[in-house]
C-alpha cells in the first residue's frame, strides 16, 4: 500500500494545492460582485436590519477577508491565517443571510466549507 500514487510527495503537494484552490474558488468568485455592486450589496445587508454605515464597514471587512483569506489560503506558507480570514467572513455571512429565513441548501453548503476550513486551520504547518 505504501507504493500508491498518494505516497508520492510531489503528487500529495499538488493535491494539497489543488484542493486549496478548489475551496477558494467560491470565495474568489464572490469578490468582483461585492466590489462592482458595492452600494447594492450594502442595501441588501441593510435589509437584514444592519444600519447603512455599519453595513458599509462590514462589506469592506468582508472584501478584505475574502481577498486576504483566499491569498493566504492558496499561497501562504501557513494556510491557517487564510482559513481564519475565510471563517471570519463565512460564519457571520451564513448566520445573517441564510438562517433567517432558513436556506437549507446554502446553510449545508456553507457548513461543508466551514468544516473544510476548520480542518485546514487545525492542521500542522508544513
């Protein structure tokens, strides 16, 4: 069993990198819409009961978490920092936008992402 393809160190490194890119695609794809449609997104956040000035600050923070989180998660020496940034974005987003009213599919997809990010945050640096 030791001679399987998964025992190959360079292949494992490739799979690790590919997996981090795959997880990050959902976050990276959200960045342009949040920047281009900033005002519209602030209005949507405000519709959830958050005051406009706070909604703007939260959106700027979300964009920063998405950019830094994705970058550190994919390219960082220690992906833990990237995982934490992405969790700082994803957990509140899931609660604010998908629990009331409950969007089952979105909540379960986000829980899967949260689980993967927690695993990445807990693993030892290379």
